């Protein structure tokens, strides 16, 4: 049962091909700088013995259709697939499903129109996701295609968590509310944590921290997510590589009135030139550490603020969940940065959380437990794998559809 997962961004396409009988990765790759003169791609094929065969190419890629055609040619000519039509299904990551799409959905014209209607809520993401879907439908018209929404894991947030204290009609008529993002990642690592602890997720209170370039926290009570840090857009919440996270809305008025900035400039400032980059000049956490280690006070403060903001959310969600069984770190920083994990957990002794310094420092592959011997909460590191979660949801959706 071969399932292809496509994650189409505005200028890139990432893909993964799985054999879902064994949940084995067969091929993966990334195609970058679509529409520019210096397009490039890296494709990897994984053999039975887990050997990796890598193919790199530097050539311009005109648009998403040309990019997908290149990917499909690679998959057909390099062995993982006899033909694209032999695929069981194709899954697409779609960032914003709004209130209309609360579960993985078999794509047809109505679904495409629905995703299009959501563009005003996710202008940076949904157009690219749509371009990927439409091109794939043209190239593989007979393979079932499923949209898996980043927002869907947050479908059961209670209104007290998802509403903003704004006039009611802004929610009722204009969709202004918190939606949450990184849902597939939070869902995957919460499930993996439960499996690792050998306890059903429906018995656990879990906080998951997705700390990558984008960063978010989610509170999952007995398998249902009840609060999350990202809002109507992925700008709210934690401090990120280039995004500011929580901010007094009056800062916008001040910037407009005092500095004469327009909407576009403010949007660019808050999304692309704030966060770690705004605080200390670099967005990559490894570079922030290098600066901090060399004595740069701005970088030290940026790290302190990054961890402090995370702790504020953990404190809030601890109350929301009525206690905590597991705290889970994932994504680039969460998986690879023992210093950040330690700095966060140092502030959490009031919750009975302790770390095992050696296990935190040494790490290992796969899921690992870094909690101290007497910690009241299990602290785990779980590698992110949104694509596998999307593939699992695709299989469930196609099978359900066939059973009807
Ligand atoms: P994205 O949100 O783009 O998927 P990732 O999950 O790949 O991001 O995370 C990217 C972040 O992870 C960057 O800030 C990068 O510096 C950080 N990161 C990756 N490896 C390490 C490491 N070994 N130590 C600290 N930070 C790391």
C-alpha cells in the first residue's frame, strides 16, 4: 500500500513515499526555489537494507506542475513506483482548514473551493497547498487525494480557549478566532509519547512543545487537544525564529502612527524580522547559541526570553489540564537542544518536574525519557514526523471511503 505525501510551500515542494503496510519510508525529497532561475532538488531512495541513494539536481523549475512532474518522473524511473497510478492514495498537507474542515477529507471540486475560501485566513500557505493539489490532480487524475489539515487537531478546543474577546459578530461573520497550527505534529508526538509510556492517550494529560523555526505549545487532555498557543494565524504564542509570538495589539497602532509603517510593513516585521532574529540578529538557534557563547548579551537575552515564554504556557496549561503526566519536546530545537530543554525545565521544579542531566545531554535516537528519577511528570523527547501521521490519516480516510 503505497502512499505519497506532498507538502507544497510557496516556493518549495517536499514529498515522502511510504509503504504503509510496514510504515516504511521508500523515498523522500525536496525541491526548492520554484519559479526562480536557481532551482534545486534533492531526492533520496531508501532500499530494503536502509541504504540511501541520493540524487541532486540544479535546474530551474517553472512552477508547481513542473516540480511535481519532476518528482513523479524520479519516483517512476528510479524504482520505488511502477507508475503513479499504482499509488493507493496521495495526501496533501493543508495548513488552514478553518471551521469547515475538521478531519482529513477526500478532495473533490467542493473541497478545492473550500480550501480556496480559506485563503484570506492563510494567505501565505493555502495558495501554495492548493497549487500542489491542483497540479497533482492534473497529473494523477485517478489516484484518490486526501487533504490533511494542520488545524484539525484543534477541532475540539472549547470556545473559552478559541474565542478572542472581540465583538461577537467578528467571530460569527468574519471567522476571527484561534485555530491553532502544527496540529498534525502535536497529535503525532502525543500519541508516540503515550505509546512510549505504555499508557492509553485517553488517560493522560500531556503538554507538547513543537520547537522548530515555527514554535507552538498544545495541551491535550485524554486525547483531545483543549488549548494551543498559535492563534488565528501562526504568529501568536511562543517566540519563534523570525515571529514575535504574543504581542500587545497596541504595538501595531504605535508602529503605524509613530513610525508611519503600513500594514504590509508591520506584517513583514512581525512575521519575518522579529523573534530570535529581531532580538539578536540571527534566527537559527544553533547560531544564537554560538553568539551567546561568545558573550553576546542580546543572544543570551533572546534565549532567556524564548525559554521564559515557553514556561508561561506550561504553567497555564498545567492549570488548564488539572495537572500533568507528560511534557514532550519535539522538532529541530526540541529534539536537538539539551540546553533549551534544561533551561525550560529548571523553572519547572515548582511543578515537581526534574531532569536527568546525563540523559538530557546525551540523547539518543527515537523517543527518549529525560525526566529525573523522582520527577512527578515524565519529560520526553519525541522526534517529529508529521508526514507519517499524515500518511496514517490518509490510509484511514481512504479505507473508510471504500467501506461506504
Ligand atoms: P521547521 O519549523 O523549519 O520545520 P525544524 O523543526 O527543522 O524547523 O527546526 C529548525 C530549528 O531547529 C532551527 O532553529 C535550528 O537551529 C534548530 N536546530 C536544529 N538542530 C539543532 C541543534 N543540534 N541544536 C540546536 N538547535 C537546532
